[in-house]
C-alpha cells in the first residue's frame, strides 16, 4: 500500500500559498503593489525637508522615524510592481 508523502510545508507557508492563490488576493495584489511603489517613490519628498530643517523635539524625530519605516515597508511591498 502506497502512502501519500507527508507535506513538508509548514502551516504558515500553507496559509501564505492559500492566500496568494485566493481570488481576493489576486485582485488586490496589483493595486496594493502599485500604491506601495508610488508611496516609496514619493515619501522621501515628505521627509527630506525634515532632514534639512532639523529635529526640534522628540515628536519630530519619532515622526521622521515612522516615515522612514513606512518608506522601507512601501519599498518591500511595492518591489514587484510592473514586473512580469
């Protein structure tokens, strides 16, 4: 009796592949990637003046760090925009 081989994928990998193949994920992927791509391009124009203006207080420094983190996330998410 031949037994089917056990799946070597972890549960989190199976969930990611299921989400990747789902219809909703396919419909949302392109617009989300496009938005992230353009956000990654335009966001430096927002925080660049902050670099030249300096940081007067902790709030402005935290805002800059948050914008920088958002830029990194946008770069990662939008990396595959318009790639075939």
